[in-house]
C-alpha cells in the first residue's frame, strides 16, 4: 500500500454503499488507500461489485449486510468491523430510506400523514443515532474519529417541497451539530455534506428532464452534481485537511445555496 495516499491504514464504514453516492464514496476512499466497509441492505451482488471496484482501486474492502434502522444489526456490524480490523476511523452515514425525487409525483402536505414524516425521520436520524451510538465507544477509546452525515441542500433551499424528506434531513443536521459540540472535547469531529440533486442515481431517476434543465439554469456552475462531486467533499471532511472543522454543513450544489 502506498503510504502517501491520504487514508492509508484507515478503516472507513460507508452505509448504503452498494449504489449511487454511497458506492462512489466507497470507491473514492479506496483510491486513497482506505480499508472500506461497504454496508448494504438487500442487494448483495451490487455490494460485492462495489467491493471489487474498491479492491481494483487499490484499497481493501468487504461488504457487510445490516439494516441501519436496527440497533442490534448495527452493533453486530460495528463489533465485527473492530474485531476484524482493530479500529474504526471514519463513519459516513449515507443510507437513504426509499424516496422518489420526482416533482410531478411528490405528495402535497395535505396528503401526508405523520407516519410519512416518522418513516423519513427514522431513516435519517434513527439510522445515524444507531450507527453513531455503536461507533462512539470505539472512537472514544482512541480519542479520535470522524463522522460525516449526508443531508441535503433542500434544508436551505426547498426548490421542491419534499416535506417529509427535507424535514428529516434538517433534523439530521441539527443532530450532527449537537453531537459535534458534545464529542469535540474527545477529539471526535461531526460534519455534514449537503448535496443538491445528484444525477444519475436510483433515487433521482424519476426526475424529469425539464426540471433538471431548469435547475441547471439556476445553478451558477450550470450543471447537476454527479456522485463523484459529493465524494470529494466527504473525503475532505474525513481528512486532517479539515481537522479544525466540526459541526459544519458543507453545501455541494454548484452554488445554488451560498452561505
């Protein structure tokens, strides 16, 4: 392994890493020499393909099936990682409760039930609650660790009012900032990456071309994000280049949101 690579010797867990943004994040860490744990829910073949891509990129990797909504499954996954590698350096909470980003078919507020909000809250904050809780003892034991949570630029600019999804992601940003304050004295950093629309992914596949074109026209960099555009900022927040950053939400949307 080339020790000059940024994450050589580091162990990284990426949830929801069998496709889309998560898969690209996993491959990007592997290219920088990390040992990557590819968490997935159902599609073992897709997860195995990402593992092979990570290995081809020069990192070590293996796939672990676990429902991040289950505290027991998450604890078992975390224990297996530490038993196998002796450490965990980076946790990336990317797993997404199923959602279709299609403005034509979005559910208006009057047609939503509280159960819709609760399902998205459980998928975003609940999953992070489980993974962060399971990782924290390992991070505290070594007085270091990095958590990167994937939120959305919709929390600042709800160009389409996906009420339940966006509310859950805003709660995840608040969860992250509270955690950052509490864990900072222990050398543990917590930050968020907030992408705009990322295309193509399974979730964004239903977004019609006319909407994508209008979004491109409103975006200073005049295009829509690709998965690799999100992976770079995640690696930055996980690296010592951002060693004095915590509690931040980094918007990655071509300048649509400026703060």
